[in-house]
C-alpha cells in the first residue's frame, strides 16, 4: 500500500514570489483605502449641509401649509360666490333680461337715507334685498317704484322697526325678466 504524507500542506506554503498575486493584493488594498476616503468625504460633506437642508425643509413645509390655507380660502370663496354666479349666468342665458336695466331701476327707486345692506339671489329667480330705510313710507315708495313698470313682481317680505328707521327685506321676482 501507498503511504500518504500528511505534511503535504507544508510543502505547498503560500509564497509572495508570484508577482500577479502581489499586484492583486495591493490593488485591493488601494481600492479599499480609496473607498474609505470617498465615504469619509461624503460623510463630512453631508454633515456640513444638514443644517441648510433642515432650514430648506422647514421653509418647504411652511410653503405647503400656506398653499393649503389658500386652497381652503379659495374653496370658501367659491362656495359663497357660486350661487350668485350661477344665477347671473342663467340670467345671461335669458334673452330678454337686462342687468343694466335692473341696476338703473334700483338706482332710480332707492329713496334718500336708504341703504341696501345685503343682496342675495335665490335659485328660483328671486333677488332679495335687505336694507335700512328711514321710515315705513320710504319702504313703500321703494317697492312701488320698483314695481311701477309692471315687468317684475316686487313685494315686502319682512319689516322690522329699529331706532332711527326700519330694516326691510324685499323680494323682487325676476322670472318674467323684462318682457
């Protein structure tokens, strides 16, 4: 039988005599050193930029909250204006309706010492005025002068006497729209 030597590892010792092996080892060490230097450079660079990033992030968050506030404001304005705008658009679609004539009639009919404080437009074609008038007779003259031409129906909805005058709510039915 053949005898196997157990000391074969001793015979095959690692030697640095191979130039290719030496070059690969030093190239690997150089590459690792370069990677370490690059990562250290970026670590300190990021650490230096972090305060600027945080302030920029804070400014961006403030801008986002400001934009959200403005969006909510726009939506509330739309909600308040949309009914009036839709009424005005439907009025423009009617051929015989003249806003110029309506405002001219309002200007002529409004008595002295009378102030309109609110103007609302309902979906059923009624314009509702709320205003402060000097007396009940000035309310009556306002309603009479508005309905004088007979094109529109004008009626007093509510009157409340206050110190120094009366607050009245007057409805003006525009459905007929200036025949």
